[in-house]
C-alpha cells in the first residue's frame, strides 16, 4: 500500500465554461507528473518531460536520455509510453476518464501525447489497486520465490496487453524457451564485446553511495549478473551485466526459476506501436505488482534487428517482439529512485522545438 504522503488526492470538481474542455488544475500537475514518473524505463533513464497546457498534460521525449544503442528511439518511446499509462492512471484517480492524442503534431516530433480530462467517472477497484502498487513496482533482477503465480493472473495480464493494443505471448514449451534462451545468449555475447554497449551500461550504473535519482544503483543488480544459462527447461535468462566484473552488485544471483516467460508484441513496428507497447507493459506490470508478482525485463535480445527477427520466426510470434519478460513472486520492495517533478517539466522555451 502507498503511504499517506503518496496517497492519491480526492476526486476533483473542475468546471469550465459551457461547451469547453475542463482544465487540469495547476495544483494537480505535480501529482500527475510524479505518478507518471513511476513508470519503468530502460536503464532507469526516465527519458520523459511533461508540460501542463491548461486543458491538457503534454508528454515529451527527452532525447538527451536516449541510449546511444537505440538510434531509432524505440526503447525511449516504449519508456515514454509506460509513463503515458501512469499519467492516465493519475487522471483516473482525479475522477475523470483520460482522452489521449498520440503523436498529435508532426511538426513537433518530441511531443508524444496530449492527455486531457474527459467524462467524469470514479476510479475502479482494479485501477485503484494498480495505482497503489506503483510505489513498490520495480524491475526485478534478483531471485524469485519458489511459488506459482496467482490463479488466472497470466490471463489477466494478457487481457491488459490486449486492452492497450498489444499482445502478451507466453513462452510455454521447452523448445520455444530453448530457442529464446539461445538467441538471448547470442545477443548478450555480442553486446559484451561491443565497446559502445559497455560504455552505455557504465553511463547508467550508479556506484555505492550515489545520490543520483536515475540509473541503476548497486542494490538493484547482482555481481556476476546470472552467468549460468538455462538449458532445456524454463529457468532464468541472463540479466544485463551492470556489474562488469566489479563484484559490487548487492542482489543474490541465484534462486528459483521464473514462473513464466513471455514476449510483448505489437502488430506493426511504428512509433505509435512503441508507445502502445510501453502503455501495455506498464499496465500489466502494475497489475502484477498489485499481486506481488514482478518482472525481469530483457531488452537486449530485441536491440539487434537480426536476432529480433529470429525470435519472431523461431517462436512463431503473430507480431513484432518489443520486449522479453520473466515473471515471478517476490516479497521485497526494491524500487529505484525517480527524479522529482520539478526536473521533469518541459520548459516553455523548448515547446516549439
């Protein structure tokens, strides 16, 4: 549950002139930004900025935080899509349905979405559970508990993906898992030898005692980064090696296998699809976290286009893979820090860029 200081505000009453769209109150903008900023992002880069524009909240990409190994910005937009779902959830807690425009202005490519207040409607029970799970939802890099997932949860997570225009494809057979593990292993080895990728990992890892509110702190990764590889049975895919031989990671690097492995896919592969995939990812992760189920996220097998295509072919996926995830139960909270809303505000002078 969230603390009293983090608890969402009471539903608001916003009245505008007849026929006009109600405005988002200025005193709620910080709350909405903080709620959106609890979203997952690759390397915890938090590549988003927000701007209250009277009747709407605008979401911008922050290219300064784009990974150098992400030239098209796919992972950046997925991260921003996750923040968009958080923004929508925050608006639901205010007692309104969000109305979303994706990529509303071609002249402003950094402007990814505009969200305004729609029809008044109280937040639902499932939405409230997701909202309350946001502070403890985190990307899980340690061992899972040796317990099965809650009954019917996977079906619920698949429904979450469908609602957001994506598909959560479960990797259920040993052959399919072995194909995925083999391809992930190839991708990881290639990245281990890539100086640019290694530099990118160093750029976003944080040393002991760091007060940074972004990146990956030592308490969020394990020394050795799961060096063992699963064989014919479903186990754990290797985590990205944030440790890089320093033996500083604080998580335990062994434990029970994941309870489920899945690939989040979209029908096509456009910027709008990447934003949809991010929203689907955050929705299902928040739902899972409400049941104390967390996910290890794997972007590295998808970053190489050749391996990405092979994953789609070998697993017979009915769409384009956007991220691989493994799910399991964990009864600890290891959420990484987030930047404050004041640092996430789009300056007015940059609005037309």
